[in-house]
C-alpha cells in the first residue's frame, strides 16, 4: 500500500468526525427554528455538542460548541439574525460556551476512555488467548515430558534389573563387578568387589565410585567419560584405594548400557586386580635394564605379546627406538618367522616355562636377521602367567657360515659319490652289459624268426617283450647311477627307507658278489617313516655296504657275509645297521674311523665314514660303530621318526 493511500484512509475519518459535528449543530438549529422551543434551545444544542464530542472526539466537540454558541447568538438573541448582541447576554453565552466545553471535554474523555478500555479489553483477550495457547502448548509439552520421564524411569528400572541380573550371574567371579548410574553412584556391588576393596555392599551403595575408591585415572575423568559416552565402552588401567588404605592397580572394562530409545541409563564396570602382574613386569623390567649394555636384544612382552620393555641392544639390532616399539605386538612388528607353529611354541613355553630356538626377524630397514632366541616365562605367586622375557642373539653371520659349510659338505659328498661310482665302474658296466647283451641276442633271434617264409609272429612277440624288459632293466641301472651322481641342494621329504636300501642293493649287488660276499637284507615290513634327502641317505647306505665289503677282503677261512637290517627302535625311531663278518675293529680306532682322512686301507681316502656321519647328524640322527662279539663289526645309524605321513 502506497503512502498516499494511507494518508487518504487517515483523512477520511477526520472529515467524517468534523462533518458529524457540523451536521449535529445543523440538525439542532433546524429543530429549534421549526419547533421554537424557547426553553429547550440550550439543551438541544448541548445535545448536539454531546453527540459531536462523543462520536467525533474533542475536536468536533469544540467545533460544535463554537458553532452552537454562534447560532444561539445569531438566531435566538436580540438583535436577531445579527452577530451583535446585548452585553447582558454575555454571561449567558459564556456559561453556555463553558458548559459546552466541559460537556464536550467530558464526552470526549469518556468516549476515549471507553475506546481505550475496549481496546485494552480486546488486547487483554488477545493476550489471554495467546497465554492460554502458550499454557496449552506448555501443558502438552509438560505432559509429553512427564510421559517420557515415566517411560525413561520404567526403562531405567528395567535396565537396572537386567544389569542387576547380569551382575548376579557374575557374583561368583573373582573380578570386582559394580553397576553405577550416570551420576557415578554405585547401585550394585558384587562379592568380588567386597573381597577386592574391603567394603560391604551396604557401605558402597549410593557412593560416588571414583571418590569412594579415590580413583587415579590415566587421563582426566572428563576425557574418560567422554570416550565412554561416544564409543559406548572404555578400557584401561586405574589406580584404586582399598578400605585399609592400600592401593591396587586394576584392568578396568566399562560398558555403557542404553535404553531402547538410545539414551544412556547405566554403566557396568568390571575390574581385575593386576597389581601383582604390574609388580612382576616392573621386576622383569628392572632385571632387563641391568642387561641394557649387552649386545643381545632383550625385551619384555605381556602374554598378549605386546612389548612393555625394549633395551638398547634391541634398538641397535632392529632399528626401532624404545618409544616406537613399546605397545606393539612383537611378532607383527618384526614379522617373525617361527620354526614351528606358534601355538606349539606357546604350549611348550607354558608347560616348561622356557623355550629356545632360531627365529627369523625383519628389521626396520627391511633386511632379515637370524637370531638364537630364548624365552623365559614370568609367573606370580599363584602361578599365573604374567610376562615373557625374550633374549635374542644375532647369529646371522654364523648361520651364513654354517650354510656355507653345509654347501661345502654337500660338494664333498657329491665328490665322494663320483669317486664311489668310479670304484663301481666295472660292476656298473657289467650291470649294463647284461641287459644290453640280452637285447642284442634277442634282436638277432627276432630277425631270424621274421626272416622265414612263414614268420612265427608269436615267438617274435615273446622275443620283443624280453627285449623291452632288458631295456627297462638297463634304464633302471642308469637311473640309479644318475640319481646318485645328481648334484642338487639338500631337499628333505618323507621317504621309505626300505625302498632306498633296495635301490642301493640293486646297484652294488654285482660288485659285492664278485668279491665273494653274500649280501643279505632283513628289512622291517613297516619301518618308521623318516624325512630326509633320499640321495644323501642312499650315499650313507652305499658307503656302509662298500666299507663292510672291503673289511672282509682278507677273510679266507670263513664265509664273507654282509647283513643289512632296518627296524623300529624302542622310542619309535628308525634303526638301520650293516653287519660284516670281517676282522673287526681295533677298540682304539672305534671313534677315529669317523675322523676325516683317517683310513685303515692303503688305497682309501678316509672320507666315506666322515661324510656319512655328517649327513646323518644333519638329519637329526646318530651314526656309530661297534665290534661284534664273535667276528666283524656293525655300523649303524638312527633317524628320528617323521611327524608326517611318508
């Protein structure tokens, strides 16, 4: 709406009000002129003034008073129809005008009062309606809040009962279990808490938990409560004071319980006394600090493998500073490669209290290191496992040297096998010539059979089948020679020792018989399975057979007998023995025969038995020699049984 329209709307009521004043005076004048009520002239005009003032206000009332006075003086006082009047009429006119003014003012004021009163009443009614609406809204909100509060109280009671029931299930636990509301007032206190802290249930209920127990938090209580409210749980170590004034360290687990609406209602707190464990860890840490100047790596870890102490030796070897390592899971930090499943190692540690073995660790720079590791389990007075002290010694260089030695021994063993094959050259040639000669003979026979006018195909087929068999026999001889001469890294796998012995016997059988030696084998029908390198173990068996054959080379008056046996030992191990009927062993040389380059044969190098013992020991076994009671000697070895299926 424009400003001119607003002014017009305001001007219109003014014109009407003043017009009403003029109209009321005019009506009064016309009435008096027509009726000539001489006595009622003044009252008629006073009535017009009252109407003007009542409906028009003070302004129109004044105008009506002025016009009425003028009309009376002009029309009703001599001289008539003239504004001149006798001075004797002045008091009358003055009284009329003053009376008109008073009546106009009184009417206007009363009218204004009525308008203001009506407006005030209307405003009051509006305010009362608004206030009533606000009160109605507030009442609805209050009723909703009351209903929600009732529901919350019901949920709180239900949750409290549920928590109480849950805590009752744990009443027999050694841990201290308490339930507290959001204001930290204790509402439940189990027997474990009574035993741990010394206060009875009645004494603890209603107390503020952290004030009651004089709790020392790892951070501020506000931060702990904020984490509990945001995550719904909190775990950490707290320091509490018991009834007798002593202090204890507890591993605290706090869980926030919520209502179905999601509002938190209570807190379940479970505390486990770890005071002795902390003391033991401190004691272990003090012991480890005494070894802080050693070159060995020493660190302490909890049962969950989290590192709690890391000495300078560990910093030097692995590259991580103490601040970086503490709190880390040791096996994850160093990417540990174990020699056996970790479950088996931990089982041995828990049963014996210690474990030793070789581990492969990865350093911070990514390189690997081999360590000789020694673990020692720390226990409390009740025998509970607390921590593990681990000491590691860097044996990487020693391991590399050992590997180099093993490679050199493998080279030497390969050389010995080649030399042995040289000694068996005549026997090998005979073994191969036999099937080859048979193949040639059968070939000629086959040519003769098919050259007849009517070839005898049935006999020719039999001859060809014999040729195939002889060829396969020659192939097996060559394969056994190639296997023994094969040069490859040590490769252990499950094997049947009887099969290995049979293959060696097939290879040396002709050479042994040519030396007038009767070779017998008494092999267990189901020998224990072992894990080993097939070629190296066959080399040991070959060396023992040839050594036994040579030991009987001077025997002329009795049979030369060589017996090889396999059987299961008392502890489930595999026992292989080679017994000869030679001249026996000099008691002084029983152990010397296994020394490198020691030999009792003029043409021998003294390496066969030395290499054989090295091979057997590398397989976790033992090789030794004993003189027989009657004649000859027995050389035998034992191997641990395999835990795998052969």
